[in-house]
C-alpha cells in the first residue's frame, strides 16, 4: 500500500478535511510548484486530454494543483478551454471560454475567472472536466471543497463527458466518507502515477 494513503475506514469528514488541509499547507511553495509541473505533464500524456476537444479547467486556490501549463498547452493545440464562473444557477456551474491567460480576472469570490461576456459554453459542449479536490481515493472518489458545485455540475454533464482529478500524492487516502452526492472520477493523476478510477473509455469523446 502506498505510504501516502490513510486509514482503511473513513475518518469523520471534518477531521479528514482538517488533516488533508494540513498536509497541503505543509508543502513549501517550491515543492508544490515542482510537483505541480509533474502532475500537469502526466495529465497531458493521458488519452483523455489528447482526444478532448473542449476542456474545462479550474483556477487553483489554497495550494491546489496548478493548471497554467494545461491552459497554455491546450490553447497551443487549438483546443477550446473553458473555466467556471462564480455566479451559479443553483449549484450547477456555468462555464466561459478563454482565448488567453490574460482573460482571467479575479471574480467576486477572489478566484480568477473569464472576464469577457459572450463566450459562454454549455455543459453538453464540454468533453473533459478537470476538477480539483481536497482528497482522492485510488478508485476515483473525491472529497471536494465543500460546496458541492462540481458534483452537481458533473451530474448534469452529458454521459459522454469524462472527468479527471488532479492531486498531489499527499492528497491520496484509502477511503472517504460515503456521500450520495459525490460523482466518481474516471482518472486521478498525481505527480507519481495515474490512478484508474472509473476509467471509462475516452472513445466517447469522439461522439
């Protein structure tokens, strides 16, 4: 068993959140940056990324895996890149297309988001959702930021879409508290390995 994983039975969610937050905050910036580069490089090599035409990224907060290299690579390859907006309808996120990093500006919650109107992209146009999280299991389960927005969004996304979580190895746990709302991931990518969660075929991205 990987030394970074946790207990065989789930800890109370509050305790687990505190522990995972502590682990991430304990990573010095230079280590976070170095590991982040490796996570992104590993993700770019996956067939999910390579065969996706429209990719939804996130802007990292509080020590999450960075995504800047993903944005630059996807734009250079002619993919459509979208980011979520802070204004939501219920809990389902809305996404807007960007053509450059300069189009990301701090939103009402202080997290950068697309600032140009008229570039909205509907969920059924998105092939691949790249999602953050606080904790992940090897079989694709995810403990999110706590608002439930990504889970609600992924439930509304088209069945052909795929979802990949980016994580540092410190964020891996054996099990997570059960949740009826949580949507499992197809793949979890860390700086050291790609973990096959649901691992549904990427062929659906072509339909």
